[in-house]
């Protein structure tokens, strides 16, 4: 039976002489793997549609295992992302994180929209660091993690000075600092951004401009949180860090 879905290619792997296996995150079905026969050949009509980040309508033959991609109609190919090494590295990590966060064929239209909008913002030139952090914060509940970001995670207080505790799973107030001697002392701006990223409706994102130092703080906390709770060690993340170091040297 043939099925048509709206989706974005989040992984593409060569298979044999001329085929590719593509993983597509679809609005209707969630994550679906498909065989794209002949897609490695440049003259194949499936070659351009099976590239990473292609957004389109995909028509495929359903089966219990891998589906077979029949044809596709491109809506958007995120050209700016593909032509920029840094944007590609950020987007690859985000797609990888999405891939590792969801099981096959579990529809999640919220996540589809979040992923699509995130790529869209990066493609339009929004700060990819910030877009990555927003995606990382928003995908936490999908991974089963709910950091406490609107009160003290220990005593529930909403006033005072706050820090971030990995162990206590969120903000802690100055009265509770002694509970976790390893808490991160963080600036007011960072607390606000962490909360904003987590609760924000992605459609309402204005142009956020964040200082390098604040970005460093954000990255440190989010990375430490991921390290502690998610068990994910993504190659694409390591690659991105190497790219960042390279950028620092240029
Ligand atoms: Zn407290």
C-alpha cells in the first residue's frame, strides 16, 4: 500500500552500490525508515530528495520493516544550512538528537513542528547556538526529563537568589545552596533564558541576541544536564564542539 507523508530527512546512509537508507521524521507517523533505491546515483530522481534536511512530501510503499521510497516532492531544501559548514554541523546535531529521542512510528506533531521551525530559524540566520539550546531544552520532556525552572527544586520558594543544581534537577534558591555543594552559580540572564527556552512557544520567538559569555554559561549547564540525565553521547555533538574550537582559532 502506498502512503504519503510530510517529512524531513534526518539521516541518510549509503546502502550497497547505489541505494540509500533514509530516516524521515514525518508529521503523520513520526520517524520512518525508507529504502531509496538508486538514490546514490546522481541522475536518480531520488538523489536530491534523499539528502539530509530535505523537507517535502514523501510517497512510499509501506511494509513491516523499511518502507520503499517511491517519489517525493520537495517543499524546502534548507539551502542556506547546506551551504554553510557551521549551520550544517548544528543542524546535523539537532537532527541526530531528534533521531535518538524518538522511537519508530510514534507520531509527535509537536516535535515535528519544533524541529521544522528550528531548522527554519537557522536557515534564516538566527543564532544556531541559541536554536540548538532551545531545541535541547524543549526535547527534554520527550526524553522523560522535567527540570524545575519556575521555583526552587528543593523548597519550592520563588524568591531569592537562584543557582542551577544538576543533582536537584533545576533551580535552587540561596537558602538551599548547601543541599548541593556542586550547584552552578548562574547569572539572572541565564536563569531567564533557560526558563524561556523550556516554556517558549517556538512560533513566538523574537530575535534573541545573547552575549558570548552568556552562551558559554548556557552551554555548560545544558551539556552537564544532558551528561547526567540522558546517557546520550552523540558523535555529531563532539564534531560540533571541534568545529567551535576551530572557529575560535580563525
Ligand atoms: Zn530553596
